[in-house]
C-alpha cells in the first residue's frame, strides 16, 4: 500500500499544479472554444481520476484498517480510474495530433500516429472490462501482458508525438514557443512515467510499485 500511497501523493501534487495552470489559462490566454473545451474536459477527467485514487487509498488504509484480509479485495475505484486515465490520455494525445496536423497537414504522417492512441485506448477498455470481473487484487497479475501493452502504447504515442512535433517546428525554422515547449515536455514527462511503470511491473511483478508511476500518467495537461 505504501507504493500506492506515494503515487496518490504525487498525483495530488500534480493535480494542484494543474489547477493553477487552468486558472492562468483562462485568465491570461486567448484561445479558441475548441481548445478551451479540450482543456476543461481534460481537467475534469483529471479531477475525477484524482478523486477515484483518493477513494481507493482511503478504502484500503482507513475503511478496512481493522480488517487486513480485505487488502486482497479489489476496490471498484481502482478499476474505474484505469478507464478514466485511458480516456484522458486518448483525448490529449488526439488533440496534440490535431496540432501536428495543423502544422504540417500530412495525412501520411498523421495516420500511423493516430493508430497508436486508438490501440492504447482499446487496450485500456479491454483491461477495464476484464479487471471488473476479478474480485481479488492479486488476480490482476493475470492481466500483466495487457497492462504492459497499455503502458507500451502510451509510451510509444507520447514519444512519437513529441518527436514529430519537435521535427515539424525545427523544419519550419520557427522559434519554439512556450506552448510548443510545454507540449514536448508534457509528452516526454508522461513517457518517462510510463517507462518507469513498465520497468517496475516487469522486474517486480509481485508488488504494486508500478502504481507509483502509473497514477501520475493521468496528469497530461
């Protein structure tokens, strides 16, 4: 439970930062209605995700404090947060791909990149559906390969988007704006979290240390 608690703390800190970013965005930037909707939707999904992981850790450490045997049980919020995180990741990745399309408008470049987040989102739904029918937390080890696939797709999408976006900006010989830098940094940061989650779930399969890095993955904007 310690690894999960650390992940929740990190997620809460990042959620607090996103609150400040949201305030600055709506008060200091002129943006299209589409961008405002994407930012607000992503923030709401992020907030829902943080509420779910807080409910999860509260249930394990407080509600079931006097009944250690319940630590093996699956809490519903633990599974739902996977779906919410997948939806948010898909939304943000598709939005960034749309920005890449506006920069280059090359269908041959965008089409393969779009397939990666679609595959990742489909795998997240598959994990959610299968995990829903597992009453015990330890039984999720049977979904290890599916979990690895979700992390790989997320990492591949984030890395590919950041690289392609940086290349397009470089070829256009335009100065890398603050928003462009934020896109690259956000993609690379989530890639690092996905990589660490992938490494820990592979090397330490009988622990939940990977959740420390998995929880912050929802903080994408």
